[in-house]
């Protein structure tokens, strides 16, 4: 996972606090954790998979099938852990260019791992913020989807991972896609039955938008903070961000598309409000909350916490190094229960 762009979250959600602040209720199942490898002294892939199993973590996201993640794919064989497998942003142009390139990618990165539960392939992550061109996303998705079909691997869904910067609108029911490439992607997902993968970070919204109450971001508000004009009430920022995505899908004519939260987390050091206590509070409350869904879409939300380990080699803001639930020696960064 490359460095995150807080500005994208700020622009998308500044409206979520304008017109806010009446104060006041917040509210497990499928919890995954994203596994990045940009750190020194990290455990072997087989030890990492054993740690997932010992903690009852049912899903994993990895960001490239190459290098260390190749070992992870092998270690996941036969484990029944659901996997989000990313296509690196640097490969989008090649995959968009031809069906044969997509066939080759599937043959190299999916077919050899038939005993791994590759549930989703993320064709691009936060494009273009993390690299790549938006015009390549949809044709690459289509080519990968068709390559999987030709390989009789229809159980794997193809999507792309986006952040809140592709949406706009307040209150949540007024959400639309601000990024021009998104409606066509949403409609394609509706045609294939795949979900949209959404990276949802109340942390970046909180730090980038003056006036948001920390309790609203941490799931600890005592009552309603945002009253939508459709009658729905919001007690936490996570639900407001997710329901803005749902409203945007509706507005694009893709209301049947579900959302998988492909990343969400809170740093334990490195900047404003990045403390061990806040990270523990957010992530534990997230785990406890997602089983109930959002005001607009009640029901469990498949969610992947970012990230498994603190990664000292990550670039960008200092917080990027401190999203881990665990240290490289597998000791907990703070207490957490799955």
C-alpha cells in the first residue's frame, strides 16, 4: 500500500461537517487485515498466516503478487482465508492494452493458487493518487474479468479500490461521484455483481477538516452528530463516509452494487491525534461496529483493517509507518480483540 493522500479525503468530506453539530447513539463477523511488507524484520509469510489464524482473522489483503507476496500466496494455500489480491497500479496500462496481457497475468498470479481463496482482485488502488491513469482502470478490469472467465475462475470478483476523494456531497444521502471515471466503473460492477472496494479513513477526514469532533471519528459520540434530510441519523463518521459512497452508487444507476471496506485504520504515532489510545479505540470500535452496517444499508460490512504490521520503510507522512496492529516481532502494538 503506497502512501495515502489526506487531501483527497479532505476535499471529499469537508461538507460532512458543514451544517453539522447537534450532538448525540453509535453502535462481528468478517474482519480482514491488510498485510503490507514495507518493514524490517517482519515475520516469514508462513508465520504471518499462522498469526492470522491464531487471532481468528478471516481475510487478508496483499498489494502485489510479486516478491514477498508470492510467498504469502503459497502460505495461504488451503487456509480458507479470504484474499483481496491487488494488481499494482503500474500494471494497469498493460492490462488495459490487451486481453492477452490479462490472460498472462491471470496465468501467472491466479491460476497457480487454486487452493487460495482469492475473493477479489483490486485492479488499481486509489488511482491516480497512488499512480496509474484513471482511463486504464475500466478496460483493465474488463480484461482481467474476461481472463478469469476464460480460465474458469468465475468465483473471483474484479473491482478497483478507491478512496473518499472520488465522492462529494452532504449530507450522505446527497453523495455523488466527483470523479468522472467512476459512474462507468460503478455500472460495470453492477453488471458483474462485484462490489466496490472502498478505502475509508475517518482519521484523514478528521485531521484534514477543521471542526470535526474527535469522538465522531472514533465511534465514541454519545448521540447523533449528523441528521440527514432523508431521516437517517449519523453518530459516527465511518457510517457517513460509507453511506456517501452508497448514495453515489445510487446516483450513478448502480444501486445494486455493494461495498467492501478494503482499508480502514488509525495510526498510533506520527501526527495529530495519532496515539496508541486512539488507534486502539478506533480499530476496536470498528471491529465491533461493522457487523451492524450503516443507517442506509443495515447488515454486516466486509471490512479490512489497515494494517497488520507497523512498517518502518514506508514513505510519505510519518503516520504511514504506524498503522500496524502488530510489531514485527508479532507482539501487539496495543490490545485488540477480533
